[in-house]
C-alpha cells in the first residue's frame, strides 16, 4: 500500500507562514493498493488537492473512489464540496460511515444546502452511493480489508484498520484516551500494525485544560505504539496553534519514547 497525506491539521485550516512546512489543510489521507484501488480517509480541506490529482489520473476514464469518513465534524468534511471527482460524470464515489444510509445522505447534503453552498449535493455529476459500516465488521474495498472501530470522541468517531498487500495501516484520528473500553480496543486494533496514524493534538501540559475535547497527546500515542509493537507511528491531526517549530519539538519528544515516530506532513508519501 501507498499512503499519501493531503491534509494533516485538526480543527481548522492554518494557511499561515510558519505552519506550511507541516501543512495547513485539515484531515485527508489517501491509501492506494498495488492494483490502484483508492481509499480516501476523511474529506477535510486537503480533499480539494487530492480531488484534482484523482481527476488528472482518471483522465476522463470511468472510475470508482471509496471515501471513508471517521465522523461528520466540519474539519473532516470541509473539502467535500470542492472534491473534483464529485463533478465528473464518469466517476462513482462510494461513502462509508458509521450511520445508516438515510442519515448519512442527509448529513452529506446538509453542508451543501442553501445558503451554505450554491451546488446541491443532489446535482453532483458523479454517481454517489452510501454504505453503513458497523463496529468490528470488516468490509472489502477492492483487495483491502477495512475494519471500522469506535473511538472515544464527542458525538462519536470511528477509526479504520486496513489490511492489504501483506501490510496493516491503522487510521485513528479524533481519539481521546481515558475510556477503558476504547483504550483496550485501540490496543487490539493497533497490535502489530506496520503504520499507525494517530491523533496527537495536544501536549501533556495542554491536555488537562482540554480533557473531554476528544483528542489525545503525543505522549499517549508514542506509549501506545511502543506497547503494542507498531512498526512506525505518524503523529496526526496537529493542533492549529502548533506551528512547524512546535511540531518539530513534539516529534523529538515522542521519538525519545518511541524512536520510529514521525510527523504526518502534507505531501508525505509512505510505502507500507
């Protein structure tokens, strides 16, 4: 599998000097299998650039894109109205989320209704389909086996464990430690993963003032990775107050606990 990062920021975009080395777009990750099957994880503002890239690759040919949403908070949906494949008649976009099809469709339509956006979801040129996912029930995306699992986050969120081509990638953004059941679930799905993409929005010093906001610390992410035999950890969903210099310091501190730690940065490509 190849994992590409198109948006790595949490909460809100940060298109400011001092933030752009790591990246200012919100959550969007592309996973591509060896046969070319594409799974998109979340549709934050990074989805705009990804959409242009996917449209260029398709070059007008028929194609299918799978888009799995962790949840429906704005920073994970902001790029969807600007996702080029949705405006391409030859494309089919399949949405996956942990809600029933009718509710999912209502949520997708919601941010594109008057007066928020001029193009209604129902007027999009692409074919769209919705697929409800359920805790612990894997589904297939081409050669990928995708296991959804619940995360501890206000209003709920889901992570995804992706197995393909003999490798395992775990995507676990918008996750807060402290719930015994969710913490144990995280240990189970992350055990032995080749790559863990983990929420790490806060520092340990920041966390006490933000407890209950639905995000974890770089320290917890590093300790989790070390404890369950993860091959490589990428810190993700960076706080909008953390500039490039702050994130470099955070990464160095995390590496002291788990040396195979890096930062998820916009444009980064990892082969797993």
